[in-house]
C-alpha cells in the first residue's frame, strides 16, 4: 500500500502522560494535555484543530487574491476554540486589500467553503468575522 499524502502519528512521551509526541507528515510537535486548572504549556489537540482551520483558511484567501489579481497583504487568520455544547470555533480573517462589495461577498463565500470548514461544520459551529481594510 502506498504511503498516504497526509498522515499523523501520536505516541505517548515518557513522563506523566500529559505529552503526546505527534508527527504530521514528518513534522514533529508536542501536544500537551493542559493541567486541570492551568493554561497549556504548548500545543493542545484543540489548538491543532484550530491551526488546521486557520492554515486552510489562509491558503484559500491567498488563492482567492491571486485568482482575482488583488494585492493583499498581512493576511492573518485567528482561530480560537470555545468548548460547547455546541463547541464553537471563532475565526477572524484579517487582510489589507482593496475589495469592492462583490469581491468581499465572494471572499466570504470562499472562507465559508474551505476544505477544513466543510469537514468541521457538521460537528461544531464556526463563527467567522472578516476584517478587510483598504491598504495604506
């Protein structure tokens, strides 16, 4: 069987069992279970989920800008996780670009139909805010 294009492997690290060493397509990152009442020391499972939505959205915004020949700078996609029920991912897409009303509507549609958005939207709520400002 051929190796899949996307893969991940998690293995428990030595210690108290709160750290999982994760390899994603050969990139290693530690994923930490937060202490009962504390902030996590690094990436968490929900943080990696937020990162998947953030990176997929940023790539889709870049593709949209390139397709329409729109200069855009400083594309930032912030995603935070709010436990449910229902669980909610809050996504803010920020960029400096000269977009008319029609292009803003098209961008909103692109953001709401990214591959990771489609994968997740039946399992949780995704609330999106577009912050598009004219470049200086």
